C-alpha cells in the first residue's frame, strides 16, 4: 500500500474514523489490527515473519530487563543482536555474500559451486529489526521505565506509519505513547494534515517528477551528453531527499492523526556546513541509532587511539551504514566515502581550521562550507543510485567526456526549478522552526496553496506512473 496511492487515502480515512469511535481502552487492539492489515497488503506471508521477530525480541528484551547481573544482561543482548543479524543476513545479504565469495575466489583462479537462492526481501525488514532491537538495548541501558506487555510491544513493532521505511522509533520513546490514552485533538488533525500535505508535495510533485527524468538518463547514460548526465546526478540529490523526507513527513503526519508524536527525521540537511553536520540533519532516526548503539561503544573501545580511534569508529559505523542500506558494493562504497570525509576532517582539523581562518566573512565561509558539503554528498550519491561499480564508472565517464548538448539550458532550468521549490520548503521549515509550518501560514494563502497542491497531487497520481519510495527497498 503505497502512500502515493488512492487505496492509502481510503485506508487512512476509514481507519481514522473507526479508531476514534472505538472506546479508548480498545484503541490499541484496533491499532494492532490495522498495523497487520497494512503490512499484509504487501504480502500476508511476510506478516508471520514480522510476528516471529516481534516475539523473539520481546522475550529477549524482557530477559534483559529482569536480569540482575550485568553479565546476564550482556549475554541476552548478544543473543538478541546475533538473532537479528542472522535474520537480516539471510533475507538481505545471503545472495550478496555468495556472489562476492564466488567473485573473490575466481580472481585466485579457483572455481566453487555455490548457488544463490530466490529469496524475497521482506518489506521494511531493516527498519523494523532496528526498531525492535531498541527494546533490547533500551532495557540494557535502563532507558525504559516499567514493564510493557507483549501486546503493547507488538503494536510498537508493527506500527504502520513507521514499519515500512521509518523513522526508526526508540522503544523508550514510542512505547509510553502506546501505553497512554490518546484523545481526539483538532490541533493534531491540523498539524498532521499539514505534514501529509508537505510530504505529498515533496514526494509526488518534486521527487517523482525528478525521478522520471533520472530513470531515463541512468538507464542508458551513454546516450546522453555530459551536462545532461551531470544534471541527472544533481537531480537525484533533490529526488532522494524529497522522496525520503516526504515519506517521513507523511509518516509523522499519519502518526499525529492517530495521536502519536513520531520523531523528526530530517532537518534541512542541505543547509549543513560539513558532512558530520549533514548526518545530524539527514535520516536522524538512523544516524542517532548508529551513534548511540554502534559508534559510541566503538569509540569507547578505541579511545586509547585518540583521533585515530574516533576515525576508525566512524569508518566502521558508516561502512556498516552503507551495508544496511543494501546488499551491494556500491552501498559499501557510499558508506565508506561518508566515513572517509568525516574521518579526514577529524585527522586534519588543524589544517581545516587554518583554511577557515583565511576567510574573514562568516556568511561567505558558511556558504563555501555548504557548497563543498553538497558537492561531497552528491559525489557519494552516484554510488547510492547506480546498480554496480561499472554503472557508476559509466556515469562519471560520461560527465567527464565534456560533450556538448543543445538542450543544456533546458536541463539547467529544470534543475533550478526543482531546487528552488525544494529549498523553499527548507527555508520555511527553518523560518517557522517547524516541519508543519503550513499550519502557521495565514489562512487565505494557506488554503489556496493546499487546494491547488492537492489538485496537482491527485492529477499526477491518476495520470502518471507512481514511483515507489526509494527507501521502501531497504
């Protein structure tokens, strides 16, 4: 059930009406039903896998909570991590490791007979495994107060606004909201609708329109000229942001309609003045998960190495971050590049500070930092978007062929148009310090903008091919 589909709107309206006429004490029961109904729409068989993972992680998390010794807690945490890695490894990485092993031994001149399997990748498995793992970790760190029932945890694990592509909620943050009574609030409806509107604009109007162009060019880069391929790379930076930020806004908006406060997942990442700052603003639910549950333990382990230890912890974290995104060497390279950019900045801080001191104007310095950060992020995005290393090489080769194009000005205008609209949303989010800024705009302008936007959204949904959410594949 894609967010950018009519069936989704019907599902939300019907569920919302039934939810609020259901007595408060039974709302979680109804919520669990619609959670599983939503996920089963994609493939009902995979719902049983979700229930199985939910069950194991709940009982391991409870074992951690009840343990009286630190050694026992650590044992259960390791058990939980191993279980989830094995599940994720089988469904997501089994064929990747088989193919990589065959490729490696073939370089040595050997030949091994290893077959890949026709494995279905369960929708959102990376997201809901990371979300359910927080129950184990948060019990270990004693971030969770009190006991939660299996039923409450099942609602958390299958929570339909986040189960497919996040944001990755923490057990310590969302479980208390599930336990508490949630009353109808007109303010939540207004804010939720504002978030859904901006999310749909980002996804349907900006991201999908960019995607239609990008898909054609990336499918056959040799057919296009230098500037055309370059613009496609730049447009992908706009697409992937608006696609995922749009999804996150819709998720937050839907959650708000049902009385939940889902965490903010993006905070104007293209205003970042360093790659580290970018990751404090981009996919915040994942970056903070990696920071708290992976980077910090690694940082403590390597603390005797000083800056080298920090750099090593960052590299390991982001290589695994790349692997989390997909079973491909391209994703590993993408993660490696982000880790390298941040590690390089740490190891060369004195040189970096010296360069910054040469520019006396703070606005000029900030602008140069933002531009250089965008350049590095866009460079890494080539590996994120391409299917393999050869495909990435084709993209770079075509860009540096410096071939002329009679459509150069047209492509530049297209890029500028989508960039301006995208950055306008970020500007207003920053100005109002809120991602539901539409709720604060004066009434005549707000209603005119909302009505015209929804008219265009529905027109595009009905008249063009709907592109899936990019992060839905992870």
